[in-house]
């Protein structure tokens, strides 16, 4: 009996072991590890700017390997998700991005992250026109705002009080002086408008139906001090209306007379330029003299070696300026002294060529800026094609004005420019444009759209340019931000293709665009584009914003 019991126990034990082995074997065959989503993390990005939401993110599976290309991505609230893994978030706020990886057996894993989309701080919106901007409050809404085929048009509805629609512009005004403003306009409605200076009402005027002129005067406080003053015309009392600003100007007493550089020092105002040349530029200890030394020259270009002098002055249209200085050089070789607008600008007020200055002499030159070239006043001494040592000293600028001055504000728009018989039809609307091309030129500059000029201060690297674009066919395009009135140096230059799907294009600027006037250029001539006819190109929402380095 005992022997049989032992046999039965052995049989049961063996059977249990065999069953366990079989079960273990079955488990090994049926276990399938779920895929993993690695690298997903919360991050910040910029509104309306493509961002790679797959950067550092991968879907991995023990059996299937790398399954990242098959990973599903959903965004809530909805945002544009492109085939290349980039997303564009349309509004400021938080978005949930969910990554879902599914393997070949259907097992899946999801990971969610939060993306915070923020707006860049806006520097300039091209719906603003020559400094004018229209804003709303309350229940008012703007249907039109900006240049429409050469006319500044405002169309508003829903206004209940005057403050609901405001047309504003900043003016540099001097306290104690009377300024007389004149706005030419067309209005679909008649009514009264309030006029404010820095938010304080100083006049009430009548707006008449049809074309007319709005005239008013203002005297700032703080006699003798200059400051930016926002002048606003409140249009909301017109309720639902169309208002076209056709032109504007202001008149004031011009009191710019006498020496402008009293107790002037050149210290910190001299900048050497040596492009393919070698040399130095320095200022004397007393700040009265600046010296340019060119130690190795370029064999052709005089501009490649020189020194810039920042006078710190802004010269005004219609004022006569006499610039005097003492000049002497170590060598009897030719060089030039250029009176100019801006450091890198191409606008020259005067160029004085000197062939021999080994004997010191006093030079006086007179110029009168006009409305197109008034601005920051610089001097450039250039001797890039000759080795020399040149000293300029005792700089003087004397201004002379006569009577009142009228400053005309030109309302500027995008313009098209074609060459060699090629055509293009341009229509503008609120800081945007469409450009229809019947047939393409082979060279980029033969068909182009040029934007109005704008000023940027500080370093150009502080700015980012964005716009939206689409075309009825894929169009090879050159976009550039260039020196106003010239081309080089460029602030932005890029060749890319505008597609049938609207996209936001973003350009980070280089340093040379700051402290000067610039304008944008879009060029469409291309041999590749000649395959298409009757193409419509749409550019909209053109903006310049400050760069936020923490998010780039």
C-alpha cells in the first residue's frame, strides 16, 4: 500500500511539472510587450510658427522595433499638424498633444504633454499705415483696416460711443509750439469726433459726409522739450461707417538755428570699417579729433577702409545745415568725406573728394535734406584704396531755418515692379496683398512686390519677420528685407517655395537691419515658375516681432 502511494505521488508530481512546463512555454509564446513612447515632454512654442513636435520623441517596440513613423498624434484644441511632424498652433494658450504608438498586434501606449503657445511681442503690424493705427473697444469690430489698393480704409460696426473706434498716430512734438494738423478724408456718415493727445481730449470737431478736411491745432506743454505724443481721433460716434484717410500733414514753426554740436565730444562716436583692408580708428583724449589709419589698402574700392562718425543729430527736411571741420592727412593721396543719412544708408547729402590734405585746412559744406532723406546724420571718411593717416577735428554743424514747416505724411502701400515687359496684377488689403502673374519671367527681379519702408531701432538680431502665404501653384520665391532705397546689406534673404496650402513663414533677422530704414521685397521671377500660367499668390498677416531667445 505504501509503495503504491509513493508511485501515485511521483506521477502527480511529474504531471504537475509537465503542466507547469507547458504553461510556461505557452506564456513565452503569447507574451507581447506593449510599445513605449520615449522623449515626450512639455514645451513652449510661438504662435503661428512651425514647431517640430517629434523632436526627441520616439515610439519603440520590443518585437517591431522603431515604429515612430506609424505613431498617431492628436492635438486638443485642434491645431495644424503637417506630414513632416511639424505643428502650427494658431492662438495663444495651452494645447494637449497626445502620442499613441500601436504595434503589429494592436497593443498601444499613449503619452500626453502640454504645449504652451505664446505670442511674440509685436513690433510692427503692416495693417498700420505710415504710423497710423486703428483700434477698437467695447462691441465695435473692424471689417476693414489698412491700405486697400492705395487708400487707407476703415470700416467699423457695433460702435456705441466715440471711444469705441480710435484712429491714432505718434508725433514728435516740442512743448510750447503750436501744431496745425490737416487730415483729408472721405466718410460715409456725418457726426462729431473727439480729438485726444495722450488720452486727454483737447478738441471736438465735425465730420461731414463725403470728402472733406479735418483741421485742428494742438500746443504741447513742457516748453522747449520734445516728446512722442499720441494724437487720436475718436470715430465711434459715427456708429456703422466707412472712413477713408486720403492724406495728412501738419505744420509748425521751425525753430532750428545756430550751432548744434556745442560741447560735442567724438568719444564713443567713431566706428572703424575695414573690409578686405587693415587699419585703425581712434579718438583723441580731448574728444575733439578722430583719426583714420589705413595700413593695407584694397586695390580698387575706396569704401572698404574708413571710419564712421555718429553725430547724434537728426536732420530735418527743409533746414539748411552747414558742416565744418578741419582735415589733415599724412599722405598726399585722395580720400573722401561723405555726409550721409544713417551709418549704412546709401542716401548722401554731400561727397567731398580730397586729393591732398597734407596741409591742414578748414572745410565747410552745406546741404538741405528733403522729406525723403531726412534722418540720422552720419559722416564717413573713406580711404580704402589708399594707405593713409587722416585726422578730422573740431566738427561743427550750424542749422538755419526760415518760417513754418509743413510735414506731409505719405500713406504708403505695397507696390509691384515689373521689368522687360513682364506683367503682374497687384491688389492690397489691410497689410496684405494678392499678386496675379499671367506668365513668369526667368529672372527673380523682373517680377516683384515691394513693401513700404519701416524703421527698426537697436540690433537687427532682436527681430523676427513672419507672414502667411499660399499660391495656386508651387512658386519659387525670394524674400528679402533690404536697406531702404538700396539693397545691400540685407537684413533677411531666403529662397523658398510657396505652396498651395497656406503656411506661416518665419525669418530670424541678422544684425545689420537695426537703426535704419528697411523695406521688404518678394521676387517671383524664376525659370522653374515658367511652367505655370495665371498664378495667384497671396501674402497676408505681415508682422515684425521682437525675438524671444528663451523660446527659440
